[in-house]
C-alpha cells in the first residue's frame, strides 16, 4: 500500500496477521483448483472407483485425456455434462474379443467397453496390425502373440499363405476367421524339438512388437503335445508374460493341466471363459482358481454371462465325441448364418463348408456361480460381426449390470464394476504398465469413462433376433473424448489408442 495515498492503513495485532496468513495459505490451493477450467466436467454422478472404494456423488474434471479432479465442490468447465442419477464408472476393459473392426467396436461401445483386446487367440503380424488400426479405432485396442500362428510359421511350405495373410493385415482387412482358416491345416501337427524352439523364438520376437502376452488356444490345436505347451509356459514365466488360454478340452482335467504348468513354471496364467470350458464343473474350476490364488499363484479367469458358447463348426471342438464331452446333441447347435438348429445332415454338410455355430450347452446356475465368484472377471469373447452372431458380442457387460446386479441381485454394483475394470487392468499391468492408468476413476487416470443408468441398463441382443445395441449406457469417453453421447455414437471421432506390452522395441 502506498504511503500517503489517502487510504487509511489498517492495523492488525501480530497474532491475527499470522491467522490471516494461515487462512490465505490454506485457501489458495482450493481456490486455484476450483477456478481451474476443465475441458469437460461430469457433474453430479455416482462415481464408483473399485480400487479406492469411492462410491458417492462427485464432480469429475477432465483436462486433455486425463482425470484431473474429483470433487464435491462445483467445478468450472468449457463443457458441463449433467450426469445426476447416472453411474460414472471406469470404462470397461474387455480382455477377450475376436472382432477387429469398428463395426464390432461400436456394439462394444454401446455396452460400455472402452478397451477391447484379442488375448485368447492372439493376432498375426502385430506391427502391421497395430499400424492398421492407428487413428481409426473407436475404443482402445491391443492383442497378444498368437502361439497358434507362430507355430504355423515354423512349419515351412506356407510362404504363399503367409504373404496373403500379411497383405490382409496391412490393408486393414484382416480378421480372426481368416487367420483361423489359414493356419487350420497345421492344427493336428505335433512339433519336433527344433520346431518348438523356432516357435519360441517367433513368440519372443512378436512380444518385441508390443504384444500383451501369449494367446494359447490349445483346444483348437489338438496336435500340440504337453511338452510343447510346457515350453511355451517356461518362456512366459521367464518374461512374466501372461498365458491366455482356452484349455485343451471341456472339463476340469484341462484346468488342472494348465494350472499345473503355471504352478511349476511360474508363468502368469489367465484361463478364458471358465463357463464354457468347465461346463457343469464350474464350481470345481472356481475352487481351483481361488485356491491357486490363495497360495500366491498369478492365476486369473473370466466368464461371459450366457448359457451358450460359440465357435467354428469345423474346429477340433467338434471332433468325434463332442456330444459326450458337452452332453448335447445336434439340436443344441444353432447355425449363425441362418439361425437354424442343426440335424445330423446339416451338421455334416456345414462342418465341411465351415462357419460359426452357437452351442447351447450350459445351465443358468453355472453362470450365476461364476458371476458371483470373487476375483473372476467379466469378458465378452465377442465374435466377429454377423447379424445373428452370439449376443455376447453386443451385450455381455450390460447383461451383468442389468440382469445379474439389478434384477437378480447376484452381486453388488461396485463388485460387478470391479470385475469389468480394475481386475482386467491389474491382470495386464505386469506386461503393460500403461494399464495402471486404466480401470480406475482417480486423479491422473486416463479419462476412459462409462456413464450408465443403473435403473435401465440391459442387453438387447438375443439368440433369436441377433445383435442389437445395449440400452442404458448414456455416455462413453475414450481418452477424454466422447464417443457415445446420450446413447448415440458420435460420428467421426476415433480416440482409441493402442495398448502395448512392455517388450515393445
Ligand atoms: Zn475360446
């Protein structure tokens, strides 16, 4: 204050100046925070963060692609979105999908998924595949190394097929079915020790391209002997790269095989779709996985919330004895191209021509048990687009939240969200440190956020009518950009980023 300005100088006792200084000190940061202008403010939603246990009404401030503030105080934003009455959850992380295009991603987006990864089967030519999705994806994407493909590469005499396959990847027209069909001639081959070593070297090289672990779908490759698989687990253990496996056959013995390999080698292990792989033995499968975890083994598992599975009819899953293995018959098989149920005649003819089938073989109680079980994740196993494709491709996450949380009260809403967000993020963090920023609503987390109405969320896709967008997912942000608003896809926005493994060079 200028002396002689004519304004009276206020005099305070020293002690009250100290108090004033302290008040200013404590107020400043708060004022600075609330005067910040966020790009987007999500106002008044029920914010659920499974890691910290946060479950209360808050405002969320987003700057660029990050969550910058979570506060009970009003926040200022360039854009304020009223989300009162809605749940603000971390974007769902689906670590098991087979679709590779935006057509499939759009169904997932409407189901609340912000990251969709092909880990079970894995993807061929990873560098080219990641490049083909760059700046084009609606949601985040990534893949594991395909062990089945890498062993195909070692078998020789497939140069033409490999070139064709690579071309489809480079041109962005690749697909799981194309990969599956190309490598199918080698599914019954057993590898020599030299070929096994070459396969391991191929896997190692592909991990350097940024893969998220090793996809080991043994059920499709009956020629693979236990010693070959054991070598793959040893490699995985040395690198602490997770093995994502579709176990050798339906039933508990194959679970015990996989768990034994993981326990003996120290490989991190994720067992895919324990519902369809264990069938009626899901209770035993859950006990095995939980017991392994309580002994400190890094073993996880997932399921999807449906009583039918789906795969290719020409695959080894339908080799002789399939009826006994799954306790089903021709009429339990539904042909995806037409929706018809099969007979012996149509089974024989379609198995020759090839295509995808839905297999009705599970009981509702098994699915309930898996969804309720602590530590078991939700993953869709979404298949490539077809109008009558398995409804899990569009509705897996909304079905858990609508049918199993709200209607049947099988588990709490925060527990269900944990199975869709934090658990898959943690499964991947060892191989992909960038996942530590996902699966959470915390200051500093990536702004992958799913906002849904807990009163209305539900799956709409059915086995009879085919794929349909789920209902009740109102807004979805991927890396800070809206990709879904008021239940509608935002056009011409492609914020999906690659999810890479740590060995990427
Ligand atoms: Zn599978």
